[in-house]
C-alpha cells in the first residue's frame, strides 16, 4: 500500500509562482512513476506531469510545458510541482498519484493505483 499527502496549495495572483509538494509513504518498491493531475471546478481530471521515481525522465502536458517543473527528493520521499507564470486557467484541485507502471506518457488516471486527497490552487487576476 502506498499513501500520498499533498500540501502547499493556496491563492496567488496570475503571473506569480507556487510550489506544491507530495509526501509518499508505504511500499515504495511498488512505485515506478509519480504523477500530478488537476481537476478544474466543474471539469474532468486532466494530466499535468509525471516523472520516473527511479530514473530521471519527466513528461509534461502541453498546457504547462515551460511553466511547470516536476522534481523529486528521494531522501524525503517527496515530489514537487513548481508552478511559475501561473494563469487563471491553472486554478484547480491538484492531485498527486503513484503508479507501478514503467515508461513515459502515463497520462491517464487509470494508469495510477494510488492517489492523494488533493490540494487547491487558485489563481486570480
């Protein structure tokens, strides 16, 4: 079993930055990839980014490429999502997820077995 807890959400003005975190615990040997997803109010969940837990590969959605950076600190069992140049359309609940699957392009929620509770990010003008 793997548990995930997000933190760091909040309210910021457009063009500013925010970093959210996700602490992972449990059966880390089962984890191959970590991902971030988001759910804007009234909309479907959408993929944001994912990275290999054991390697260095990172994959971003086109909507955040160049603005968001996903990173990890394995000593702390933590992944981060640094969000720069935030836009109003980035407003959403952000969820951390863990997958036992290897590879790149894990963009579907069904590819992830474990999920956090989410943290809210609100971007205003």
